[in-house]
C-alpha cells in the first residue's frame, strides 16, 4: 500500500499547534481544566477535524456528515479548540471556557435549539460521565447503516475511562452488529486522575483485549499525524468489523514540564506564565535527515535507521545534474521509497524547470515539495503551488545563500508552508555552514511573519550540533541534517545530540522570556525537573539548587 | 388484558407507518413483547443483551442520528442499572428516547425485592427534561405509546408485570390521554383519590367501599402523568373535595404521592395521605399470593379507604 496522505502536512501541524495554544489559553483563563488530556489528543482530533472527517462547519447538521463523539469529554479545552480552528465558532471565545454563561461548558453539551446557550454547533454528544461515548457512537453507526448513509463515526475514548464496564459492553455490541462504519480511537496516555493507569487499574495487554473482543486493531504513535492518517485510511477498507486504533500518546505532550506528569491531569497553569507556554508550543522543532548524506547505501535502509529514532521528516535532495552539477535521484526513486514508510517526505527539488516535472512529484506522494526561486518565475511558481495545494502537498520555496527573497512571492506568502534558507551552495552533501546566512534568516523570519507567513523556516546545509543552536536562534524550526546524522557511525547518539541542542536553545529562549515577564522564579520552579540536564549550559545550576 | 402486550402491539403498528421507529432490547424482548416488532422489522431491532447502560446509550445514539428510539427491559434495570446514562446521555441533551419498562412495583412477585423496582418514578422524575407516565390499563398504553412516539424528548413509561382489567372502554379516544393531564374516572365531592397503574382499580373499589360504609362520595382520578403532574387538577380537587389520598405501587417517597403533595401544598394546601410502599424493600410471593403481598405492604382497597377517612379527619371544619 502506498503511504503519503496528501494532507498538507506542515499546515496540519500548524493547525494542531493552534489547537494546543487555544486550549492552554482557555485553561489558564478559566483557572481550571484538563491540559493533559487536551494535549494528548490534539493530533487525534486535529487529524480528524482538519483532514479525515467529512463535515462542514457551515452545515453542522448536514445529514451525511461523519460524526465525532468525544467520550473522554474532560479533554474539552482541546476539543473546543479543534472545533474553533475548524471554523465552528470564533477562536477568541475560548476565553469564556468554564465561566458562568459561557457556551463552552466544563464538559461539552450536545448542540440543539434546546441547549444553544450552553453549547456550540458541531458538538454531537453530551459527555462528562466516563465510559459512555462508545455506546452512543454505536447507536449512531447503527442508524447510519439503517439509512444506507456513508457517514462514519469516530469515537475518542480514554484509557482511564476504559475502567468502566460499559466500554466493554459497547465493545461486544459493536462486534456483534459487525459495524464497519465506526472507528474507536484510544488515547493511550497511560495516566488517569490518581496516577498511572497500570497502577490504578491495568489495561494492558490492551491490543489483545480489543482483538479478543473481535475488533480490528491498529496501533500507532498518537502524536504522528501520518501514522494516524495511515490507520484511519486502512480502517476504511475493513469490512464487517469495528476498528480500534490504539494511539500511544503522552499526556500533556507539547509542554515539556506537563508531559507524562500526573500532576497536570487537571491543573491550570498560571496566567502570568501563559506567554511562555505559548512560545514553547510555537517552537515545535522538526529534524529532517537528508538521505543523500554519508556512505552510499540503500536509501530504504537509511530511512529505517532514522525512523527507529522517531525522526519527524525525511529530507529528499533531488538533483538533476542541470540546476546543480550533481545528480542524485528523481521522482521515480521517491515513488519506490514511498512504499517503505509513512514518514513525511520533504522533497527539495534542485532541478531545472520544476513546473514541467511537478506532476511527477505529486504522483510520488511527497508531503512537502520545495522549489528553488532561482529555477522559476512568478507565473510558473503560481502554477506549481496551485497544483501542490490542490493535491494536499505543502508548498515550499528554497533560496540559495546569495539569493534575496524575491518580492514577487509576497502575494502568495500565506500559501507557502516552508521557506528553505540554504546555508551552503546547493549541489553536494558535506559542505561547511555559511554563517553569513544567519542575519538573512533573522531578517527574513521577521519580514515574512509581518507579511502573514505562518509556515516554517527550514535551515539546510552544514547543520550540526553547533550550528543548530545558531539557526534556531535565527528562527529556524526545521533542521535538515545530513552528515551530522548519516556521517556519524552512531546515528542514535547523533540524533539525541541534535535534539539536545534544540532543547537547550528552546529552554534558553523560554527562560529569557520568563525573565522578561518577571516570572523567572515561578518558571524555574515549575520546570526544574526538566531543566536539570541543561543547568550548566544555561548557567542556572546555583539557582536550581536554591529551589531544591 | 396485559399492558406489555398492548405496548408490543402499539410498537408494531407504529413501526408500520413510521420508519424512524427503532427498538433496543436487553435479553427481555420476549417478556416486553417487543419481539413482535423485532420479528417484523429485524433491521430496526437491536438486542444488546444484559447490558442496560449500553442499551440506553445506544438508544441515545440512534436518537442523535434521527431515530425515535424505544428502549425496553425491566424497571429493575432501567432505570435501576443506568441512572447516570439516562441523565447524561438522554435527558441532558433532551433526546428522542422513550424508555418503556415493565415489571415495576411489587407485583413482580416471585423474583423478590431485587426485582421489585419501587424507586423508579422518584429517580426519573428528578431528572430535568424527563416525563414520567404510569398508565392504568392496556387502552391507556395503546394511546400513550403513540403519543410519546411523536412528542419530542425523553419519556419514562412504567408498566406492571401482571395482566389487569381494563379501566377505560376499548373505544376510549386517543385525546382522552394527554400528557400532563389526569382523568377523572369517578366524580365525587367528599375526597379525591389520585392513583396510577394497577392501583386505579383499588382506588375505585375504595370509593365504592366508602360510599357503602360511610356514605362518602369520593372522586377517583387516573394520574397516569406523574410528570408533568396536572397541577390545575390537583388544586381543583383540593379545593372542591377538601382532601386527597394518593395510591401507587411505588415507594411513598418521590413518586405520585410526592408529586401531588408538592403541587397541592404550593397551590391549594389540603390534607393529604399517601398510600404506597412504606419505604421498605419488598419480598418474594408466588403469583397466586400477590394479593397477600400487596396486603402485607399496605397496597389495598381497605388501606386507601382508611387513608381517606384519616385525611378527611384533618380537614378544617
């Protein structure tokens, strides 16, 4: 089966970031709520609402819509935020969360004429009592089948609420009725209110349990949208059986001191720290190893090696021997590689006349396609990005070290998901980083944001543990790492080192911001268990010691 | 005639003309007489086994997707096993789910107190958006089932296990059964007996007894609509007859007696006496011992008559 899901990957990532930012804003404003569950389910809800589900915010009661039932309703802040980003209500309304008179109740209420003052359009199910949503989803699925509708029902359940017997009553019933229009997604974050699920009431072996109840079970990393899309797409092919997707997640994922920490199941952060938390959420970093680097070996093997390390993207340097002197591979190779992994493909086309070949890269199911501004004019670029957008591929532009960002791109800035700022002259792996690119990157990042750019700055060329810090500070959040990964005999350690450097850069930035906001002490206090490994680098050893 | 049978027939007939009607059962479809509907419309009948929380929640899902969902089993299990699900997934979103249950009250008989649901009207009545009905006979059931099918929102309808004589003529028109209205079955001026379900018959017998032995003219009202309760009728009876006695096959706490007392005390206070299960659990009795069982727990004609005299003795001269 072909991987590659035409889901405009980078924009989806951005929308999910927005969900997390809105959710934490709402919780901080309300002074209570569940950040942990909102964050663990952010990718699940985002992938469904922004890509997979058939729904229309303008017609919430469209009879042929797909249904989303949020059984783990305490993830309400995340759920509301997903609805807001999807267009069901103005995002700013999240500030009313949990307040008297708000449409955003502590736990969501099914929208109807009868409840319109306590709910927003798009909410199908009144949740709050645990373990019930799957049964309700079964009722909807039965009715849809009775009416010969193609509606699909997606039910998000939690591992804590899986303690409830009703989950298993529902599990038996869905299998009995051979429902193949229902997909349950288990947010397996392993934490419930009193602590870790396996201490409170063990759920494992989770997969075996659901399989024994006659469900088709898929297991994915619930923070990887491509894995979620893969499982959701496979689920559509299953016949006469309900589908369970076990999404392994981290409660609180997105904010490091909340992640996997039972203390943050149902606690609100202080409002004063909010801007620092937003900054952290905005600072999501992606590492994209370039497979042409290092020793010559099978590309599939190279991809497998970094996939095991949980890398986010695969960077594909396409060289045609004309735009650059060297040749690497073209679309046909990518098409073959596409079968081996669901990892997003970040194709960097260093080719002449990209417009003439763009269909080949669309056909190869790349997730991101970046073309050089030096290789096309405005008219060609518009056609390229329109084709990419129509195919659900993130459009990108790359600029050489000595090229300035062309003004003719300004009208299309909102359609561009990534700007690749080359810090070597393109054409060969293993070159040295050109530090003169840094001021350009800083200025570009600032100018582009002012013009409405919402995508990523990608640093490409000579990125290693040292230069990563510099490009991070300059505003880059995608790091193409070639020799720094594949040139190293120990890929595992190399990637850990890159991640560590990105983390140091992040922590420094956040601490600076906390200091500027006058909440340094509070921040160190909340974050101390995260900051310990970076204490020396950040020069806060004494301060941390004093806190303990 | 059997009220469960009347329910089964009414559902079957509804199913013929209204494709939105679906039914969810819980391993008691033969007993509830919903099996007939299931045999005729197998694709619209869902038997989920002995899992009542699942049962009523699936009914809620069916209603969300546009169906009129009847959910049925014994009163011991709906609402007994799933008060939370009824509250949160049916009443809170005000869905078109009709809970029609049988085996309510003590007359369940041999199964004993575990199955003798005497709290159901109390729990369901306390839920916002829920309406609670306790029909008197098969004719009432036939009409009320059709009415609730086409009245939006949740209903709880409690039926007893035993067959019973008709209270209404078979020709009684549908509009005689209005949600929120009581029906005066026998008029009178000295006291009112408001009853529901199987206690209607005993209320009428009590009225006869009081006429014969005490020369009293008692009004007998079928208060099949426990919620909404007919406040106007309660006030009128309090005003016109001066005393009210309620009779129900339910705990005296929270059911018909409570509803009537609440309505009267806020609108036209009058002496009230409640006849019902005196806040105790019941016990087993063979079918032929049911009358003795009711006797033991005070659900009798004599007890109603005694209650009328007591209430009247408290009337201000």
